[in-house]
């Protein structure tokens, strides 16, 4: 079984540059350098990501300052309750946005005539 070839970053950039010329076929450049065209496409993506990261793209981590927890001087006033949406799951379950409820329903047969 042949050994896996390792290519330098400089070689990858040269091949990508050659394939980026107007009117040049990526398949032809890949064949000239004895590599698979899919590998050339992969290198293009990887090099583009590396260049974007080194071009001053914002860091994934930002400094954070944690402040001490503040306690309100007095409790917030109680406001009027807002209407909530309810829906029915099956015959005995009523759910609202905050918590599910189970209720016992008494069904009168006389009401279904």
C-alpha cells in the first residue's frame, strides 16, 4: 500500500493559485499535479478559512466582567394577570404556556343529543 503524501502549505497555495487563473480547469491543474480535484477543492476551502481567520476576524472569545448580584430595594409591584393561551391534549389534559394541568371532566350523556 502506498504511503499517504503530505503537501506543504506553500505547495497547496501554488496549486490553488494556478487553478484560480481565468480559463483554467481545476481538473487539469489537479491532474498536472497528480492530485484528486476534490482534494484541490478541499484545500481551497481550508486556505480561505485560514486566511479569513488570520485577517483579523473577531475572536470567538470576548472578555467578560462579572458584576456582583444586585438586590432590588423593594419587590416589584404585582400587575394584573395577562390572558394566557390554553389548548387541549386529549380528553383530560389542559396545557397552558406555563404549566400542564390534568383535570377530571364530568360528561353528561344528556348534553350529547
